[in-house]
């Protein structure tokens, strides 16, 4: 019974750590989104739209920002996949432990 309690403690600690990490990730992702919008507003406000060089710099800036957005989104998806793997391994471990206890 001691092993089962210890295993439940480990599961609980793991799930709490994952929830905490997900909260921080969402908070930082939101801050990044706000910073991007503020940066875009500032660039649009300071830009001289009649100057072709400014328009070119704006286009290049948009290409970089879109690329950064896609990388952040990719990292978010990869993070989610990792969390799902951990949760699935916890479920499999719990099922295996329950089957061994029933024997």
C-alpha cells in the first residue's frame, strides 16, 4: 500500500507541475502577443507610407514577425504533444498498477 500512496503522490506532483508550467506558458504567450501588437501599432504609426524604402522595411518586418509567430505556435503545439505523452504514460502506469493489484 505504501508504494501505491507514493505512486499517487508522484502522479499528483507531476500533474501539478504540468498545470503550473502550462499556466506560465499561456501567460508568457499572451505577453508576447500583446508585445507583438504594440510593436505593430508603433511601426505603423511611425512609418512614412509614401516612402518606398519604408514600405520595403515594413514588408520585411512583417515577414520576420509572421515567421516568429509560426515558430511560437509550433513550440506551443510541441509543448502540448509532450504533455499528452506524459499524461498518457501516467494513465498506462496507473492501469498497469491497478492490474497488478487485482492479481
